[in-house]
C-alpha cells in the first residue's frame, strides 16, 4: 500500500514569519488524520499548503508519491484532486441542493451527474431535498450538503477545516460519527483540522498536536492520550494535571507518597513532572490516603471533582452523579496508574 499523503520536513513562511516549522507526517489510503492545537499554531496554513493555496518554503508535499509542493514546485490546486470543506460551508445560496452538489462535476454527462447526486443524497440522508435551497436547510443539513459537494468529484484527499465549529455540541457529536462513516464508505483519505479533542478522537485514525508551527506528536488518538511524548501534548490532550516528583531508586516520590511502577524500571534518578488524569484517581473512603473536595462540576452521568492533597497539590477525579460529594468534604482516594507518564523536568520547555 503506497502512502497517499506525505509531508516531508515542510516549513512555511508568511510575511517573513515561520508559520509551519519542519513538519512531517503521512497518511495511508483511506485513513482519517486530525491536527489539533491552539489557534494560531499553523494548522489551517498547513491545510492550505496541501490544497495548493499557500506555497512552502522548505520540504515537500507529495500525493501518491508525486511532489505537488516544494520550494521549486507548485502544482495548481485544480490538478491536485483535493477536496476541501471550510467551517462556513460556503454553499451557493442561489443554487439548489442538487446543483450545489453537482457544481464540482459539471463536466460529466447529465446522467452521470444525476447518478452521483442521487447517490450522495442517499448517503447523507437527504433524499427528496434536491430542489431545496441552502436557506431552507438546518445547519446540520447544510453541513452534509457541503460535504457531499466536496465528495462529488471523488477527490484523492479531503481536507476539512473546523467543519463542525459553528454547530451546537449535540449536533456536532452526531455529525462527527456520520461524516466518519461517509468518508470510510467513500474510501476518501482525509485530514481534519480542529481544536475539539472529542471530535478528533471520534473521527481520526491518526492524530497530532501542533504548537507554534511544530508537530509535537503524530500517533493514534489512544497513544496521544495514554502515551504522550511531550509535556505540551500531555497538557493539551484530555483533562489532567502535571505534578512535580522525584525518581529515586526507580520509585516515584511525590504528593501521593512513594509509587512503584513498571515504567520506572531503569529510569535514572531525576526531578520529573508526571501526569495525573481523572481516571488515575479512584474515590475510596476506606483508603488511608486523604484529599479534600475543593470543587465539583456536574457532567450528567458523573461529577468531575477538584481534590486538594495534603501538600496543597490539586488533582481531578470522577464520581457517580447519584452519590454527590460536598465541597470541603474529606474523602479517601487510591491511585491506579495504568500508564505512568513522566517527563524530565529539566527538559520540559516550550518549542522555540
């Protein structure tokens, strides 16, 4: 299986500023990838470079092994067979649903156009909507039509830039699963840009975190969450806190006491920051380890508690909603690190 998208050591400068810095990643045919990161980290700029709207300063972008962008090459956008969907949908208000979808395939014969439009309307569950106009559709329906229009020419690669950001949370969750299903059915390799972690986890086969133009880690969503290789990834992905500790004789000395763990074997003595997620902290009133409830947030099926340890450090924990704890209540806790993630505190610096 040949790599469909290969980004090799790409840097992008705009107005003399480095926006993307020596970034590499790849996607296999049919894979869905996702780039996460704060606003201004370079996610959308990279997407625009893949589409051909923005030139690269260094490195190269390849589709099916052929270079489409480099410092010497800039293949026109229309020759890349790349589809792109923006967060504002950009539907043509004067065209019907069917005409919006057929916009990118108007060079095909009429029967072929009609067949593809009918096929996509069925896949997005909008049979019978072909003669409606965008203003007659809900936000979710408009999003589906925009996706169908982008998919109509059967692009080699689909680029999605914050496609669900204008929708409410409940609709966003439904559409995330629907869009993934549709992309998989079509077999379209996809790169998604978002700031929403749950969206990324639901959509992506591979995901990465960008910061200041750099790709800090490119992995499965599971590995990003459980095995972050950079402190910024640990801090950005999931809810959690980083506490200080010391590794001495392959044991972690910290706010919880002394912790032994398989991942500390052969670790040298050093000062560390270690990651504590809510699922690492178990509420158990029979435990000798104590904490004080200093805050709570109702999440429907559960509460998310802020707990203060005896040394003043704070961690998060989850408890069932039918047994709420009170603020200032003293409780017992256990620690269960399935994955113990530690970082050498002397190396925990932000990228330049």
